[in-house]
C-alpha cells in the first residue's frame, strides 16, 4: 500500500493520482457503482479520439460511470491502469481521473466481503472462505522463486492486448500474454478461429480466412463427438505452431505462468462446437506427458463460460487418466475459477461415492480415493475445510455418516454437471498404460 493509505476516505484527492499509490476509486459492475480500494499500476496519455473509443468500450462492457463523460472531449487526457485490492487481476482496468474519489482508506483495506451472505452457518462460512480463498501471494515462496515471481508479476502487470476478434466473437482479454512483437501491443488482435494464426491488420486477417486458410477444425484427431460437440487431440510435438498459438491465446485468460513455446511434451484437448462452417473453438485443456497431473491448464473462452464446458473438460481429463490406469490431479496452483470448478466436480463425485459406499461412520481415505478416482490431496482439500476428515490410528479417514452426507446435500454441495460425459462417444485408447483401468465416477453414462 502507498504511503497515503492511512488517510481517511473523506479526504479529497488533489492533483494527479500517482503510480504505486492507493486510492478510493469508483468501480462499476453491471451498472452498479461502489467505492473500492485500488492501486495505480500505470498511466498513459490518450488523444480525444482514443478517449472516445475508451468510453465506448466501457459502455459496451457496462462499466462506465457517471462522471466519466464530464471531462472535455476535445482534449487529450491521462488514463490510469488500476488494480483493485483483494480482487483478481482480470478486474484491473483503465479509468479516467473522475473515478478517483480520495486517498486509500485503512478501513476499506480489509478483505472484500460485501458480496458474501451476512448470516452463514459455521460450515457454510468455512466453505465460503475456502471457495473465496485469495491467493496467498508470494509470501510462501523461497527467496529466489519469490524474486522471479515478482519480476514476472511486474512484467505482466498491464494487459497488452485490448481485444481479440475470433470468428463471430470480439472478446476482451483478462491478462497479459507474451505474443511476439509487433502483436504484443495490439489494441485489437484478429485470430483465425480454426488455425489460430494471429494478425494485427484486418485486411491480412480477411485475406487469410477467405483465401489462405484451409482448416475447418483444429489439426488433431477427433476423439469425442456428441451432438454438436467435438473434442480434438493435438500433440504439441506434431503441431508446434498451432499448440503455441493455442497457449498464447489461452494465456489471455490465465493469470499464472504457463508454457508458450516449449510445447513438445504436451498434449492439447480442444473442445469445439461444430456447425456447417466448421468446428469453432470453445476451450481446451493441456496435459503434460509423464507427470502426476492429468491436466496442466484448462481454459474456456468467456462467451462459452458457465455453460458446463469446464466441468465437461474436467470429466474428460479424469476419464483419460482412468483409462490409462492412474489417478490424476490438476496442476497446482488452481486459479479462483479453477478452484470453483474443481471443487464443484469433486463435491459431486465424492458425495455420490460416499453415499454409494453407505458407510455407518468413517471410511479410510485410500478407499475413497480408489472408489471415487480422486487423488487423496484433492479429497483432503475438499473435505477438510468442512471438518469431514480426521486422523485415526495414524491414518486419514473420511467422516461419512448419513447425517453428515445429508447436511452436505442440504448445503447444495452436490451439483451434477449440466453436461455429462458420454463415455461411449469418447473414442480414445491410451498409448501408454500405467496400471489396471481405475474406477471413474459411476454416474457417467
Ligand atoms: N463465478 C462463480 N462461479 C463460476 C464462475 C464465475 N465467474 N464461472 C464458473 N463458475 C462455477 C459454475 O457455477 C460451476 O459450478 P456449479 O456447477 O457448482 O454451479 C463451475 O464453476 C464450473 O462451471 P462450468 O460452466 O463447467 O465451467 P466454465 O465453462 O465456466 O469453465 C473455467 C471454468 C475453465 C475455470 C473458466 O472459468 C476459465 O477458463 N477461467 C479462466 C482460466 C482459468 O482460470 N483456468 C483454471 C486455471 S487452474 C488450472 O488450469 C489447473
Ligand atoms: Zn486459419
């Protein structure tokens, strides 16, 4: 926090906001304005025309605020890139001076809680805390990795691509991505939705899609087909350019370090919606060969989010490792949205498995791992916050009495995915077997 952070919110801001300082800033979400604490990360001077397009963009996103339009439209002015305290970096934004209400306030610096229910039971609160767990930052890292992490954070602070055009969508990226120059500072990047080649110039993009590009699907083998959904398996070693472009695009929506260029040991599973024009990319997950992780990174493009595609990809990642004969786990750390999606998947599988096992009181963790096909660490991470694990005679056990399970159900923790994986439609046999086929969730068809 900046040195002015101890001043009161009522103290009006004089002069220009400064980089590194903390202020009270109006944040607008779906037309609703509220004051939040934010730090200025960067500034830029924009022309009147750029300012107009900035305002249009805000209007489109519904994040414009009363007061934005009060400044003289003829003059160039400064925009401020701000990060809201205790909020994910995807909410960072460029704002005008009129958004700054005052200096930062110590009272408002406490973790954000305004969106949480005020009355919660103890277990609800634990789950809530767990689900809303904010990254503990870099404090837990050793000195060298902390330094590297800090350098990375510094370099990636400001989003470098303002928008991407991908097929019928125009999407605002959430984070910085290492597109090579001159694409790394594009106000708008045009991406071919089939081969993922990228262009800064609209004419080059139009020429590519009309005349040059022959792809209508991702380059790999189709391994899943149900309704209009298709899944393609793409080997990074065989499709290096496509895999690199996929990583660069995925990074626009992933905050942590991912691979970009060294894709040789990774396999990518690309989910598409198909129609007469071809297979339109919806999202993907990557998997590194010969690790204990059955998923490295998962990403669903924002226009397709919250429709069940994320949990469908998670089910597929488990099904693949179960056919290979091992119990996998996603690479950590999980992002906030990754955590919400995995927790929802794990709760669904665990509760249904525990109900099926019908144990009077407790079950050994290793049995639950075997029956649910979920790694012990992930079972622990899901059940421990609600006090459903304990150590018994030197071994971890899960408390699974009827009343405990009923209580979990009553909290709404067991939500089946809206898109269930149809195993019959997954035409995939492992090239490498690690053990006998493992159980995966019984409810899958
Ligand atoms: N706010 C609150 N809950 C959300 C949100 C959100 N913005 N988005 C998804 N959820 C919840 C859903 O309600 C659902 O829970 P429920 O079934 O219990 O109601 C659950 O998360 C999964 O929803 P899906 O529709 O299946 O998932 P989606 O298609 O939205 O994809 C994903 C989830 C892949 C995490 C997506 O949000 C994304 O791409 N985020 C950006 C990239 C990212 O953070 N990836 C994970 C990184 S960690 C890793 O890769 C190992
Ligand atoms: Zn193309």
